[in-house]
């Protein structure tokens, strides 16, 4: 009877594991948008929407060079006192999302800001961009640099949710991660091949959904923004219920292995 009871319990565990696998693999909402730019373009697999009009600057360039996505923008806005802006958006709208990208080339200590964005909305017209961003400002804090969590409010500009003083080394590569779940924002910076070097938390419920992407900006006399990204990824943050199922699934596999081992 004890062995039969164990088998019935194991079957239930395995059913939960199968359910977890089905949810992860089959739910249309649980999709990832990634790009390592190995195809040499930003027009397919996936197709990026080049974003240029936020501050009214012009002459931006987007190019895939040496396996990375390079974005540049002159400081020539006639509306916002010599600002420059460039961005690129990709994929379908997400609500709870984790966005990451490796920044593999940038100017420092004098140079434009650059970062990742989530829940972004834009029709690519003057002052239209809104959502959230996590960016590095090399020129901040007397050229020592800062990581900043932003709320982007269209014509209302950028509003700091929190900042962290840090100097990023242009000789190194860094991965920026912005995760949003509900009204909770979480930003992290990792040295590629190393550990975490910055982390920030914030709370804001202004924007509930939008697409993901990368962006940069600058203002004279700071040199125009010029940065390159690689290994971009945007994916849905699993709901707690799904995390529980995944945990149960892992436990089921462990129990199954133990059971077979005991019988062998």
C-alpha cells in the first residue's frame, strides 16, 4: 500500500510538471524577442522600428557593424536646445517584462546617455515617446557617471525614479537589465563576464504596457550620443503561479530520479 500511495503521488507530481512545461512552451504570451545581430541587419529576424523624432533632431544613423547594433544622433534639435536622440523599438507590447542588452561600445567620460527601455509607446513624432528607461549618463555627477531609472513622459521629458553613482569603463562591456512587474521596477548592470556592478529599485504605475528597445540622447556641449549594443532580449516575466508550477515541475523530476534510483 505504501508503494502504491507513492506511485499515485508521483503521478500527480509528473502531471504538474507536464502542466508547467505546457504553459511555458505553449502560451502565446510567453514569447521572447531576441537579437544578436549576427544576420547583419535590423530589418528582419526581428524587424526593429527606428525611432528618431522624440526631440526633433535629425541625421541619426542605425547600422549593424561587426556583429553589434550601432546608433548615433547629432545634437541638432531646433526645438530642445541642441538635444539629440536616437532609439530603436522592437516586438509586441509587454506588460510584465525583462529587457536586457549588452553595451559593447560607448563614449566616456564625455558622451551621450544610452540604455534599455520597456513599456515604451511611440508613433515616432515630436515629443511622443513614453514609458520607462534604465540608462547610463557618462556626463553626470561631474563626469563620474550615473545609472538612472527614468519615467519618460513624452513632451513632459524624463523624470528620475532613482539614480546610482557609478563610472563605467569604456574598455569593458556591460549588460543592462530592466525588469518591470506590476508597478515595481528593477534595474541591474553586470560587467559582461563578471558580476553585478549596480542595482536600483523603483515604484511607478503610470504606464502599464508597451514595447521594448534601446535609446540614447545628449545635449551640447556633450558629444553626440554614439553607442553599440549586442545580445538584446525582451521576455515576459512569469507570474507567481507559473513560477510555482515550474518549481513543482523541477521537484517532480527530482522525485522521479530518486524513485528510479531507489528501485534500482
